[in-house]
C-alpha cells in the first residue's frame, strides 16, 4: 500500500514538473519569437533591410548556442529552478530595453528621424537581441537536466516530446498575441502625410515587385502600418511582463530532483555517480567517454545543424515571406505561422510516441521520415505559387514534420549521455545547432536581398533538409541509450 501511494505521489509530481517547466520554457519562446512579428513593422517605419535583420538574427542565435553550451556545464552544479527563474527575469529586462529602443536612439543621437537614428536603432536592436539570446540560454539546459531526473529512459521520448511542445506553445502565443498587438495597438498616423510617405518609400525599397502590386493594395498596406504606428513596441512590453510572472512561477513551483522532496531515484537511471565520487580524474574520464569522445554524440550534433537550418529558417523568416511573397497582411501571416505551431505540437507528440512504441526508443529512425516529409511540404510551400489558404495548409504540414527531429535529437543525446551529463550534452549539441544560423539567419536575409525574392533562400533550406535525411539514415543502427555503460 505504501509503495502504491508513493507511486501515485511520484506520478503526480512528475507531471507537475513536466507541465510547470513547459509553461516556463514556453515563456522563454514568448520573449524570443516576438521579434519576427515585429520585423515587418520595423521595416515599414524605419526601412531596416532583410540583411540587417539577418545579421542580428545570426549573431543573436550564435550567442544563444554559446550560452546553451556554457550554461550546460554551469547548470550541472547549481539549482535548476533558480537558474531558469533568473534567465526569465533577465529576458524580461532585455525585452523592455528593446521596446524603448527608439527612445534610447533619440537620447543618444539627439534627433528624431533620419539615417542616424535608424543606424543607432539597428545597433541597439543588435545589442539587446544578443543579450536576450544569451539569457535565453538559461532556459533549456536546466530543463534538460531536470526532466531526466524525473522520467525513465524508456518513456523519455514520449514525455519529453509532450514537454517539447512548449516551443510551439510559446511561439504560437508570440505570433497570435503579437499579431493582434501589431494590428490593434500603436498611434494612428495615417493622417500624417510625412509618415505615410516614409512608410511608402520604405516598403517600396524592401519588397520585390512593389510597383506591380495593385494600387489599392499598396495603399491599404501603407495605411495599415501608418494606422498602428509604433505597435511593434508592445510586442516586447507585453511578453516582458509575462516573463516576470513566469520567473516567479518557476522559482516557487519547480523541484530539481525526486530526492529533494523525499522520493526515490527513477528506476533505470543509476549512473554510478556515488562510486566515482572522490576518485581522482574519474568524473572527467567518464564525461569524455560519454560525451566528448562519443562518436554518436558527434553525429547527432552535426545532424542538429540541418534540423535547425530548417526550423529557424521557417520561424524567423516565415512572416516576412508571407507578407512580401504571398501578399498577406501581418495578421494573416501571424495566424498562418500560428497554425504551423499548432500542427507542430501534434507532430512533436506523434514523433515521441512513435519513437517509443514503433522504433523502440531509436529516435533517429523517426527523424529520417520526419525530415523527408519536411522536404516535400517545404518545397510545395516555397516553390509553388499557392493561394494564401493553400500556403497556410502546406506550411502547417511542414510544421507537423519539422519539430519531431528538433525534439528527438535532444532526447537521444540525453539518453546516450545519461541524466548525469544531460545539461552538458545539450549545451554541446546546441553549439552546433545554433551555429546553423549562419545559413538560416544572415544567409537567408542576404540571399533574399540579393536575389530580390525568397525562392533561392528556401531552396538552400530544402538542400540542407535533404542533407539531414541522409545523415539520420547513416545513424539507423545507433543504440537508444548509454545507461548500460
């Protein structure tokens, strides 16, 4: 009877930890993916180019990858809940600073408009995005370390995939709420001829074939931005306030390990930590064996590059692609990306279930099929001139395929390295995955500006996705975990 009660208590706490950490990590995404919805408004008001945005995205994402790498080591030695709470507070602070970017530009330059203000705004955006991205690295490592303490290896793919929907929940909230903010907030400057003229000029210089658009369509777009002038600020203020609440929730509600509340260690996750404690060089030798000299970890780290080129390419540039190439309004583009995130939730959960139930824990086999499906749907989305509704449907199907590999590469890396080095291995693989933004960030923005459209950038992403299919195929016979070592 005592064991039965303990089992019920453990299951209750396990789901409490999963759901609470999901909420916390979803908020990390809420204060991260808001930038992509604000970008069209910043282009309209200040004429910031895709290349400039691409450079900011690239540098910020590289910093994020470095942050996850560094913090993967640090989080092994500190309280995971405290680490996560501090990260959310710092992300909130950087988002507040971003929202006041124009005010800071005016304060520094002493002028309200012109190239000097725009250049200073780009610099401030770059600095605040970099800081935000570094603080974002306080989110995943503590979760990657905490969850394997609460979940057995045989069900980690299923339950971690459920947890991994936090990415999509946070991104969904960002695109929907920020999309509504962009079309309902801000000052009505549609009666100011100088503002209307400036927005017209900025859109004409940034959107391919602007002059070919119907005159009524061009006017409607210009007046939409002018009628909600400065709305992009709220895309940073509102998420920042939510992040403060999330930090409080994480600190008071999460628990680092079952042992911290008197529950036993999860069966099948013993790593011999006590046996090596105090033995000179034992920890370092075991770490090198399980992570840095583990060839399978290196394979998965490289595979993450292809996964993230695909995922970040769609997330970071999807709204701009839909507004500039498909003629959608900001709100419609935001809802299209939101549908993408909803189907991503279903795809992530299905991928985890299929990994445990069909592929017996071998997540890389599921990744082969997911990446192949992503190639097909992304090609239809980017290369076929579909009407808006069809574009949304195809984008949604690609979302179903994309997020599975993103979740499963992390699950497999943690299982191979064991819970003892979960934070470290996530940091290590993240260093590779966010190095991919050289392609998905700066590369796509540069190609879009140089080629005058989005076909070439998305062809590059499709090519990278095909590379991922091949690499995951080479991993077909890899073992599911490293606990036997």
